C-alpha cells in the first residue's frame, strides 16, 4: 500500500503556505548563520501570505540557518491568527551529495522509536512487512523521530476517512484496517524494518550508540540512476565526444628523473597497464598493532568493500563508509574522527549529556592514538581482498602486523554480488546476440 500526497497532516481543506525558493549553492555563506539563541541579528524574514484554510492573510516566517556539524537549512513557519492554522517545515539548502544514501533500520524496542530522523522531501520511506511506502516528494522535509514518521503517516491516512465513509467508499474499511496495523507498529509488538532511501544523500537516521557500531542500522551509499538525477532536477551531462587518443598500450614511455638513492640524473621507464579490479579468490584481514608514532606514516589502501575496526575504542566502520581511498594510517584515523564527530545528533543543543561525553571521550582517545600516546589495534577486513597496509619491514615479516587470507561466507558473497555471477559458460549465452 502506498501513501500519496494525502500523507501531509492537517485539517481537511488546509494546505501549507507556498514553499520558499531554495537558495542556490552559490549564495553567500553569510546568509546562513550558525543557529544561536544569543545572536540578536539572526531574525526571521516575515512574509504575508494566503492561508489555504480560511483564505485570509496569515504570516510566513523564514529563517536561513546552519545546524552545527550538519548542514544549511531553511526553516519556514506559517501561522494564521484568524483560524489558528499553523504549519512548520524544514528544507535543506545545502548541495545535493555525490551519492544517494539508504538507511535500513531494524526496529526492535521502544527506544528505537525515539531515534531522531532527518527526512528530506526527496526521500522514500518503506516498511516492507506491511508493503507500505511513502513516495518521494509526497511529504515535506522534517526533523522528527521514527515514531513521528509513523504518526505522520497515520494522520495523513485518517485525514480523508470521514469523506470516504460518507461516500461509502470500499477502500475506507481497508484503510482503517491498515491504520490499526500502523498503530501496532508504534507498540513494537514484533520487530519491523524501516527503510529511508534518499537519492539526494541528505537524509539521516540517528545512531544512539555512536561512536560504537549500530547493529540495528545499515547504511548504504549508492550511485544515482539517470531517473533519480532527473527527479532531483539535475541535468545529466551528455557524453562528450572524446578526441582520438594515441594508443599507448603497446609503448614504453620514458621521462627524466633523479635516482632516489644517489640523486644522480636517470630515466624512468613506464608502461601503461589497465587494472582489472577483480575480486580476489580469498578475503583479506589485516591486523596492525600500533606501537609507535611512526606507524602513522604507513601507506594504506582501503577499498570500498573494506570495514575498519578499532577494538580498544569498541568502534567499527562498515563497508562503503568513507569510500575507497589511498592515504596513510594517520589520514584514515583523522577521517574516522571527523566522520564520528560530525554526527548532528551527538553535538549541539539537542544532544544528551551522556552522548556528548561519550563523543568527547572517543575524540580524546583517537587523538592519543594518532599522537602515539596510546597503543591500539587496527583491523582492516576486506572480503574482496583488495585492501593493503604497508609493511615497513619488507622484505622481512612485520612483527606488528598479521595478514590473514580467509574464505568468504555466503552472506559476504551475496553482498559482493558474487552468488548470482556467472563466471563459466557465459560465452555460449552471448553467442545468439552477436
């Protein structure tokens, strides 16, 4: 069952005030001042506008602000002094992210219902157990909770029920039954799955255990399809005609350089090689015992399929988070520190003291590891086997590092898309198409 635009709560016949036009990315940054109760210059802009409930003039207030450690937003509030109708919404004023994001949350307890959620208007919300979906652009963006999302859906479905019953609409009874099922979800009598899929990448679901791993929440980043690009109003660039390039695959290039040992002039020979990017036959698990500040200079290659764990901090970074990168150990640890500390729900006025203390403690411990004051272990687990950590003792074995090759599980192969991949006899299947 899908929820249409009627999901938007409010009394019958009411509509929200016209949505403000988003400020383009090139707008001056001073328009979005960090939100602060002490900033007397930060005042909302008031615009007289028509109330769609009583058709008299009300007041729309716009505030361009920036949530600390999150992004720029536009807060709009409409109120009518004549009929009392009011409405508040938020819209992201920041840029669309490079990738879309999908949050899959398994709701098991009442505490999960209190997780805070940033849901943009481009996000699709699904509950597979009920075959329920709220399509993109059928609701305004909101800062709410998991319970708030369900309550909002219930309000929208109940909105036109009196008219359906009066017209003896056959769907009224079915909707009543479905509303009962949604209300049962709020009691969490049995676990269910909540999926928020946002091609813009600007939605967010709270991890109350940060900086520790959240076993109930899976975050997946993906590349948008052409249809999603068009839905977001992004103009897909037509493939440009590439000029003819010289074929260098069979040539050896030479360029002048200096010898790294004696600094004497020398020549370097280079041959163009194309990487196959294949998945290795075995997964790789690299464990490094960080014992010295010099370990921070080790070169490191983290593929998109690699997860990172620091047992001493009870921290685990899942696959695809931070993407693939070639950096140093220090660079990776700093990226992890910035990723965790930019959680919008663990800092700021809305954070709880316990969360703030945990986050500050995590940052301090991470700084101590980077400075070499605390010993710790770094575990890189890559089922695809395409990650690497420099052995500074090469060609001898590294006494502080172990590299383990292991056979992937069925679930790991499924996540890599290998279970359904046909690697033998595919030529015969392609023959009729030639």
